[in-house]
C-alpha cells in the first residue's frame, strides 16, 4: 500500500454577520451589478457580456472576468474570477443565523501570489465585508 500525500494550499475564510434576512443578502449578492457597491477595494465596475454566464469587470489591476454559480436553495454564491494576475474559484455561502445572516467567503492562494501579497489582499476583504454589512443593514428604501 503506497502512501499518498494530499496537497493543499493556503486559504483564508472570512465571515460577516449581517442583520438582514438570508434571502435579502442572497438576492443582493447574486446580482453582480451590485458588487462594485460593496467590493469597493477589488471591483471598480461590472458589466454584462453577450455571454450570459460571464461578466466583465474593471479592477485596480485591470480588466477581469467574473462568473457566479449561484444556488439560492443552498445559499451558494461560488464564483470564478479571472484577471491578468491569476484565476481562481471562490466558494461563498449565505446561511441563516437566527433571523439574520452569515456570509462566508473562502480564498485559496493562487500560485502566482506570494504569501505576503495574498495576506495583503485577504486583509483588504475586511473593508469590503464591512461595506456589505453596512449596506444590507440600511433600511430597505435607502439600500437601493
């Protein structure tokens, strides 16, 4: 019997508790047009492409593409991100926490990123999750 060594990469999972219903959080996050409103560090703009699966984005590093693979029933908001520096899949979930919501997002370090750069980028996500929480906790008439 041969021993197999499992390969893993560095990862970081971020979680934010939001005082809104899971449906409201999911609906907001499932609309990629909303992402520049909360992902203020990494996404400058998004626009639909003729391919209904992918969206074009402008990031601080240049043009990129984003594809969301959403499943409302299971709260899945996994997305694929491709930019000039790297490409990766980002698992994300919206789950109920009482009458509120937990949003969880996991980042795996792309091979092209140094450990230091990955750490810097993951730390910036805290700004975005704070913005998401702020936006989703606004009264409905103000959040639109």
